[in-house]
C-alpha cells in the first residue's frame, strides 16, 4: 500500500496498566512520524506508572514492574 500525504502524520501507540481512563496509567509510548517524502522517525519509551502493573495487563503487553523501574514518569517524559 502506498500512502500519499501532503503533511506529516504521527501514529501513536500506548500501553497501560488497564483500560480505565480515570484510574489506570500509561506504561509505554511509541510514535512513528511519517513525512510526505516517505521518511520516517520513531520514538519509544517505557514509562513508570507509579502504580503496580496488574498481572492481567502484563499478560497482554508483556511489561512488568521491573521493566519500568527507574524509567521517567509520563509527566517527566
């Protein structure tokens, strides 16, 4: 598939501790920026949610408390 765009687009993927937007927190941010000339740039970071990551969520995305220990918080990022 060949996508033709006339201005940059950014695709964002988030992983979180759950699906409750009031309670749960982000544990990973990933972005891909696609430019009209076809070039791409990426960004990815684990995020310390400052709350425990439930086993059910870790089973989905594979990110555990030890993985985010010492990583920036979302506010710091």
